[in-house]
C-alpha cells in the first residue's frame, strides 16, 4: 500500500547529523592524539572505537526506521552520525591494517565532505546547475576540457605506481570520455534539429 502522507524535508536533521559526525571525528582524533596509549583491551582483543561506531550506526538506523517522532529522529541522527564519525576516524587503520595515522583518513574525509557539499548545492540549486551544465556541454570548451583531461589522465594511469593516483586518474579519464561524448551527442542532436526545421 502506497502512503499518501506528505513528506517534508527535515533540515534540522541535516544540521544535527553533520555536527554530530564532525564532533565525533574531531573528539576521537584528538583523544588518540593526546592519549595514544589508552586502549580498551579484553584478553587478547584490542577493541577499537570502530566497533562502538558500528553499534551506534545500528542503533541509530534502527531508531530511524522504526519510529516516526521528531525527538527520536534527532536521537537517531546523533547516534548514527556519531557512529559514522568513530568509523571515519579509523579509515586509515582499517585500510592499511596497522597505520592509524595514515593520510587515507584525511583523504576519505575530504572526499566525503566534498560529496556532501555537492549534494547540498545540487539540492538547493538544481535548476541553475543543470542549465549551466547544459550550456557548458553545448560549448566547444567542454570538448577541449574533455580532450585535455583524457590525455593527462591516461598518462597518469599508465605511469603511476600509486594505487590511489591510478584510481583518481581512471575516474578522471572516464569523466573526460563522458564530457566528450556529451558534447558529441549534443552536437548531433542540434544538427538533426536544424535539419528537421529546414
């Protein structure tokens, strides 16, 4: 059965979630910086904050799914994002299996916040962004940019030994190909439209 209830954006949850995530990450990172030797050990197990993060994610997700109440939604958002912050703090450790101070953690945070910022911009200015994107794709500048990106990215994919540089270069190469294809498709449609008008 499809619900006919109106849905309203809950902006307050976005703010609560973002602040909870950031504070959790900052507090976890600061605690480890100031007290690097304080760890929870049970027998031979070294219990990382990652596990507490997983529990908080599960509790926050369960609360968010099972209740429809403003106060519980706020608590769910806090639990969920505090858990996410604890997990994000250990991304470097999880990916390298031994280096908590790996730069991968900061790379992950930058990518994550860039993605969230892009989502925010797109949700607020979707119409303007799509119009600007259409204008860009229809100009020759997009073709030049696509060719330039493809040429430089392919060189990095072929020459780089670093796994992450190869991943980024591959993503840029695919993006470049999509830009060029979008330009060509737009140009073909434009020519077909002109032919049909004449």
